[in-house]
C-alpha cells in the first residue's frame, strides 16, 4: 500500500492502471507516470446510459480514439452515482487480475485523510499514484502546455467567471494568463471548466473531432464533441 508521503511517486517502477477523463490533468498524470512505470490501461466511467463519460461528458468513441492513439486498452463501464463505487472497484479488480499494482489519478488537491481513491484501492489491494498531488496549479498547467499537449475547453461554469466564448478555446500560456487575470484557477480546480485533450506527446496522431452546437444547462454551458471521420 502507498501512503500520502509517496502518492506522488507511487507508479515508479510499477505496473499501473490510470483513471482517465480525457482531460488535461488525467492525461498529464498518465504521461508522467509512463516515464517511470508501465501503463497497462485506462479506466473510464460512463453515465448510466453509457452515452457519455461521467466526468467530462465525452462520447465513448472519443475516449476509445484517445486510448487507441495512446496505445492502451480501456476498461470502461456505465454506472449510476449510487452504483459508482461498486462498479469502479470491479474495474480495479479486473485491472489487478491483469497485472496492475497501482491506480494512477490526476488529482492535485486530494486530502491526506479520507481520500476516496485511497479507500477504493485498498479494497482491492492496489497502491495509489498521484504525480500531480499538491503541485502548484500554475505549474501543472504550464507543464502540460510546454510538453506540447493540445486541449480544448468543452465545459464552462458561467457562475464562476467563465464565458460561452471560452468554449472551444485551446489552453495556451497566453490564455492561462488571461484566465488568471479574470481570477480563474488556470487548472479549473474549482469546477470552472473541463477540457478534452486531442493531441500531444502521448498520442501517435491527433484526435479528429467535430464541434457541435453549444448546449446550456443551468449555470453550465457545454461544447459537444464528436469523433470526426477522416
């Protein structure tokens, strides 16, 4: 088992499964972990209808395209919020049976005590790796950008300073300067925005996406993405 003191390097020299949202933080955590350990696959949770990912609202086709471009299999399952933990633990058990020793996540601000991922990994006998844990938010997003990843803003919370015009924008150093000038966390850790990664050093090729019409729901606005046929 890992403890909070070694969450940051939990994947070092070990085989791991990575919790994957398709967004920047989970992608950066995967990249950093693959420099020191061996990735066996990605874990992705879907909404109960199975049409969108639970965290970022991505269609499974885009998730599978990301996984294929990275060169990893994907462990994917749909679940309601009530059944989420049970289904997630089942995926962890499957991954362990296939050789995984560690679960990697992209969390930055997870508490040392009461960490949900720590609880579920202990249930199945996996360790925990969080290479971004306690990293400065600006440092994390700058690292991501400087490595050459390309990501699009796909969800914004309009009550937290984001605007519909932010949807579809690419994270760049100039843009995160703009976000900070608007008093917005450049990592979106307060729920200000979510992203979808479409290219970068992990990918054998870019992910071709087609942008849909903006959808508004309460204080949120979404930019649906579909996998484009090439």
